[in-house]
């Protein structure tokens, strides 16, 4: 028994595209689970920059400067973190 593993049906399988993205654009966040997405974007130092709730609409990243960010997505109490790269336009 491996206590650190996560069952495949518990993962959200986040897909963020386009990634990398230009800093005046939007990204789509797709997951294997359906439902309202609580989305939080952090800079590399852990500072929360965006907190929002999405259904099917894209995430506006126009307020973020170029760099690497972490995106935490939560649906129905399950969370997963993915990397997002933003490039200068």
C-alpha cells in the first residue's frame, strides 16, 4: 500500500492553454472534473495575485507581467496546482 499516491479519479488533470501565453491575453483552464472552478494565481514568491471563480469562461491574465506563476484550481473540494508562463507582448 502506497500512502502517498493519489487515485487517478481524484486528480483534476488541469490543462491550461495556451501556455505560455502573452500578457495581454486569456487562458482556458480545462479539467477532468465538471463544476465551478475556484482559481487562485500566485507569483513565484507565493503572493496571491488573482482569486476568482470560473465556469466555462477563460481567465484574464492581462494584469500579470511576464514571468512564471502557479495556478491553484479547486473543484468540489479537490485541488491541483499547475504552472503558467506569461510572456511580454
